[in-house]
C-alpha cells in the first residue's frame, strides 16, 4: 500500500508491481500510480533467469492480466511455468483487492499447482492495510501454503513511509512456522528494507536489501526451512510507449548453505 504518492496525495497501490519474481512490497497487486475512474485492463508477461552457479540455471515465465473495475479495486489472474532442478511445473494463481470502510484495503490471493514439488501445491494469503497519515501506511498479512511434504504458516507487517513526494521507504518484518511432517519443525524470521524513487508519475527505480528466511514470499520450496540468506536487488519501470511498461530487475542472493544465486527478470505490460 502506498500512503502518499509522488508529488503528494493519498493513494493505495502496490509499489513494486505484479512480478512474482519480486513479490517484496506491501499490499495489493497494483502498479504504483494514482487511482483513476473507469474500468482498465492490463496484460502482463514476464521471464526470470536464475543462475545457480554449479547447480546450473533455472527459468520461470508467466503471463496474466489485471482488471481494475473502478478506483483502487483490482482483480488479477496469472499462469506460471517453472523449469528448475530438472523439474517442470505449472501454477495458476489469482486474487484481488478491494477498498472497504473508507481508507482500508483488503487483498487476498490463492494459487494451485497440483503434484508440484517446487511450487506450493496450495497457497493463500490475506492482507489488510491503510494509510495512517499523508506520509505513512501500515499493513499486516497472514499466509499459508502446502508443499510436497511441508506445511507453512506465516505473517508479516509492513510500514511504508514517504519522507518526500518522490521517495518511499518500505520496511517489512516476516515470521513463519514450518511443519516438515514428522521431522523437527522450523521457526524463522526475515527483514526487508527497500527504497523507491519516483522519477516522474510513471517512471520509478528501486533498490532493496533483505536478510533471514524469505518464506513469506510463497514462491517455491527452495525458500522454505531454516535457510538463511542475504539479498540485494535493484530494478525499475519505465514506459517506452504510452501504453507499454517495461520492468527490468536484478537480484543477488547469498545463502548460508549452497551457492550464490543471481536472478535476472524482465516484465512487459500492455495497458488498455
């Protein structure tokens, strides 16, 4: 959720966009732009390349759509395909966000990947947040997922602060409990700090750092368990054409077990 958008004004949106490879910010899956009247739709496609050093490379591609029937309400659906560790899996997910009781926004997401061993077979989350002033927004989230042989239940809290109209600071703390079905469980935590700069109303750049378990992302089994990691990332979004957005990003991840990971991602969206 955003509290005060670039050049001021209260807004509610997701600051990082819909790329599941970078699901790091707060509330609902919406682009960082002011709410506008009238229905709008956006087609999205993206690709991620994960360089896992001596473990080889992994690939993930996705496509979907977002539909805003009015104001800050949002519906979205997405299909994903993963090729990693000699496994090929597919996943369907969908969700939405809705403004309730004035400034409050509730968002939810569910996903299915039957028979998967890397993706969660079933996953879901619900999040509630609101701006508390012109420069600050707060939100909380609970999430759960069921992997092959593993169950996960977690939560996170986010504070998003605007010290000035063209800059945002996002801090996130996450906590997760993991059940390994017969094996000793794991309780892990994580922290994230992200800085976003709004170059203008549509162009933005960001950088972030994170430490600890990243299981709250509900992305894949490689992010569950007592796997501590340090992460640095950079990226942005720009519009080469009025209705076309391009969002490149890069992430470096160093884990306490295993090699370093390098992730390159690109997302292209077409607005109507």
